[in-house]
C-alpha cells in the first residue's frame, strides 16, 4: 500500500507524492475545484469533498462502509456492530443522564448502521420519548430505519431523522466514532517553519487524475496547538489540527438548553497527541478492513480519519457552555456502566452466543484492542451529576 511522504523534499513550497486515481466524477470534481482555487486546496476541504460530496463521497455515495469483514464488502467495524452488549451498556449511562437532567430525548450523531440506536432503544426505549438521528448519508438512513423497525416495531415511531440542528437541544447527545470523521487541517514542519499541507493537481486526462501534496506558508497567527518548542520536532513531521470538530462541539454545547453529551472515539489528550515521536500524525485510511496512510489514493473509495484531540474537545465544550463530567478510557467507562455484569455468570455453561459475546467484550476492553486507545468524554449543562461511566479511572486531570 502507498504511504504519505512525511519528509518533504521541497521544504519551501511543494512536495509531490504520486497518487494515481482512476478517472471518476469525484476526482474530476476535486480537480476542477483545485483549478478554480488557483492550484491549491486545503486538506480540510479535500477531506470534506472526499467523504461528504453528495452522491459521490465515501459516506454519501451509497457504499457499504460498516460490516464484520471484507467478505461483506465493508471497510471497518465499530463497537456497536461487534456486540449488542456495547449499546446496552452505553444505554445505562444515557438513562442516568436522562434522569439527572430531567429530559426524555436522545440525539445520536453519525449513527452508522443504526446498531447503537437499536441497542439503546431496546434497553431503555420506554424512558425515551424521541430519538433523533443526525446523519449525512441518505443510504445509511435507509439501513437505520429498516434495522430499528425490524428490531423494535413498537418503538420505531420514536425515531426521527434531522438534516440540521434545532435552535435548542434538551436531552442526551451520543456520538460514537463521529469526531474522527470530521475534516482536519494538516501542518508540516520543515525544520525552520511550519507550513500548511494541502493538495494540488499533478496531472489530469481522460484516463487518470493524479493528486499530490503541496505546502504553503501558514496564515499569520496560526500554529500547532501545542506548547512544545519547535526544536522538539524532526523536520518532516506532520500534525493535524481539529478546528472543524472543535467548532462542531462548541455549537452543540451552545445550543443545548439542558442535558448531557457523551463522545466515544479514539484519541489522546493534547500532551500525548503532539508527541514529537508521532512524526506522521494520526491520519489513517481504511478499506476492506485494511489500513493505509495515503488519502490521495482512490478518493471516495476509502475512509479517511484521524485520532481526536480530547483536550481541544474539552475546551470547545466548555467554551460553548458545557461542564466536563469526566474523561476516561472506553474500558473503564464500559466496566463502570456494568458491562461485565451482562456476561454469563461464572459456572454457567456458555452457549455459542455467550462465547461470541465474551470474545467481543475482550476486544472492547482489551488494552491492546479498543479498551485503552478509545476514550470517552462526557459533558453536562445544568446541574452537574456523578456520571456512572467516570466513577473509577477518571482522567480529566490529563486534559
């Protein structure tokens, strides 16, 4: 698989990495916009087009992205697809938050196949008056509706889909692996100055469109969000900044009248995120359950994602009026919410389903699987409460 060149040969302006793409409508659309922009496009804009261009982007083009393995045509799997115990456990935190905030609505962003919605509704559906899903993919909406209607026909009327945020949200927000899919800016250190890394058009004809990396000076006043001295970084280092994701969180916070919010994703606090040893940043692509680091290849055909800077998320939430409830690993969060109690009791003869559930839980909790890499951050607006998921192992002090 191709890899991003994190050691630019032309530190003053342009660095080219050949990334051949088949001629396709999305590639031609991006190439046209690059031309209209004077030959250079920010990576944030490129990632937005690659993932969300209506009818053509990775998430909006009808491709099956979520599944159990490459045999079903999918590219990756998330926790709700791995085990229904995940959603049943998250539901316990959601239920506690609904009680303490005196609300009865749930908002889920980036609901994927609808698995998490199905699991939460199945566990606490009577407590929820309305379950709103905000998802940019029309194709996924169809899958979500069909899945929920089949699993919970008596509850399906509570689920609605929204295209835009209301002026005020009262309820509990849930976002599982949604922040990592929000476009980012890329910055590159050449040993003397930080540059913004973007995308340029290397070549285009009827057969092939080729994109390349290009760098330009940063706008005045823009720097990586780290207090580390520049001398700590090796020339060729690339880092991400998460302005759009932080703006999204701040907007949600500002529009919440009363409620709570929980985001589950892979990432680090800023101190770990911007370690000098992390030379290539965290940018990653996923296709057919394999990963690579070349987002310029096969545009629209694979996922593009980065880890989350949870310090930035926490600050953005506070700026919007939220108070942090806690921050911890996924393993601690799920165990605090009672995941282990959903497994067969010791001494019981396990069924085949029990064996599969136990294997999935090991992945959800394992330090070398999802348990440590994935984190959970919680917020509230209104009265602060002792959130179930953060009662042990809270790491808020590391943010």
